[in-house]
C-alpha cells in the first residue's frame, strides 16, 4: 500500500456505504484518491482517465474472488475469463468479440429490442402500475440477451434469474451468496457450452450469422490460440454483463426519472435526447460503481508511489461529477459532459458497451412513447450502493 496516511478513508466494504455520498465528495475535494479496505479509490476525472490508459496497470477485477475469499465455479470462471487475461491473449479475445459485435450487427438488433420493450409495456399499461424490476427490467434484459444469442425468448426467466444471481458475486456482501452464484454459474456455463458446440456443428453463416454465438464461432478459425473453453467463457460473460448490468441500469434510470419528472417530460418532448440521457443516467447512478485496475509494477503518480499489486478503484460517480469537468452536477439529460467511466476505458473498455447502449435506448424509448408520467407506488428495495448496485424491487405507477 501507499505510505501516505493523509489520504481520506472510505469504507467501501460497508453495506451501508454509498459511492454517491457526501463523504465521497468531501474526500474528492481533499485529494485525488482515498484509502479503502480494497486499496485506493480514485476520485477525480483526470487521474482516473490517465490510470485507465496506463500500461503499468492491468484489469484489477480479476483479483476480486481472491480478495473476498470466494471459491468454486464462479471464482474459477472469473479468473480465467477475458477479465483475467492480459497481453496477446486478451487482445485476441477482444478482437474476436469486437468483430462479432460490430456496429452494423448491433444496430440490426434494435427493431427486435424495440418489439420486446413494446410488448412488455403494452401488458403493463393495462394496470398502470407494476414492480418495475420483475415486470419490465428483468424480462426485457433477459429477452434481449436471448435474442443476441439466438435463444428462444421463452427461456428468458431461467437465464435472467441465473444472470442476476451472478451479479451477487460482485457486491460487497458477496460471500453470503456464494452457493447461489456458483450454482447459477454452473448452469450458465453448461448453456454456453451447448450453444458453442451447436454452432461448431452447424457452422451456419460462416461469418454472416444472425446471432452472436454463430458469429464468434465462424470467426474463431482466425484466432487459433483461442480454445473452446475461452469461447464458452466469452458467451458466459456476455450473458452475465448483458442481463445483470442492463436490468440494474434500467432500474436506476426509472428511479432517477421518478425523482426528476421535469427530465422525464423533456425526454418525452425530445426523444432524440435518449442516447445522451442514458449516459447521464450512468454518470448519476451507475450500476457498476467502480472500475478496477491493479499495478503491475511500482511507479510514481501524483507525488505518490503506486506499489506493484496495489488495487485502484476508479469511482464512476465521483469522477463523472468532479467539479474540474462538471460545473453543474445536477441531473440533466441535455448537458454536455465529459465521458464517464461506467464502461471503463483503455485496454479493458467494456466489450458489450454497444449492446448495452442500444438495448437500454430501445427500452427507454418504448417507455417514454407510452408513459406520460411515472411515479413511485411504494418503497423500493436496493442492493448496497457499492460494487454492482441497483433496485431489487421498484414499485411504480404510470399515467
């Protein structure tokens, strides 16, 4: 650890701690980083951007299972997945996934994402109230990932439940859920293996397939160092990220619009603001509350020595609302902001960011077309506001 004990201290491991709290703002004003039980928390935008692109650090989340004493199938998968790889192997998997998730392919999915969202909203408007997570966010995110993978959307519930269980592995109270997310990981790995094996047998499309699995299998010959297990893990992490992150971020978005009805009215009047609104939602209430890196060597930074093996957590909300780049931090879907780090940056920038932005845009678009007013219908229940966060339960009513 760095020897400077004048840094503020933030209890990131506490279930009651929020990365959007005034204590984080105070720590950011005092210094560019703070000490935490997990390493250093980076709080300012400039320093975060530099560190995310620094070749002297690696993806830090690979060490999350070991840091939290996790064992079993999820820990094994997480450490061998693209999250845990560096160098040529990591670059090859990124290149394969990036080719399969090309902009034109992701854009071609938008009409089907919109149809899923429209169908769900039509059902909800009959009662004008719902539990948003169970009735919209969960099924939408799960059906969207089913479509991406070429799976029947009727299977959304079991896939969504398992992906949500995996999300518990990334929270600050992860150890208490270990049996649940290990079992979910086993089921999703088996599903991913069946999809890969099926695509290998059929070899449908040879690069022109209409789902992600076919596309990566048809391109795999160009990457001889990527074995079948790596392909299975790529599908598995796509399911995990595609379901859990989207569902939680949609819940965070609706909660924000409930608290800011003026912004909801503006969105309905100006639907062209939807892409900007999604970025503002991530800045204001990110599902992934920090992006993690780990030092590969000792190196100087801002007058301090970052030591080899030291973990750096770049807090998404704090860096996005840094006064140096954000003069007015109020939630504003039309504001021109510096790019946030909700999808990371540099060598480990999120592989699925195009899919996430596209399916969230389709969901918000469908809701805004059909709902003039959205408000609370009861007390929400939340995951801890550190690690991966979002609503567990979000009762809402519509007009």
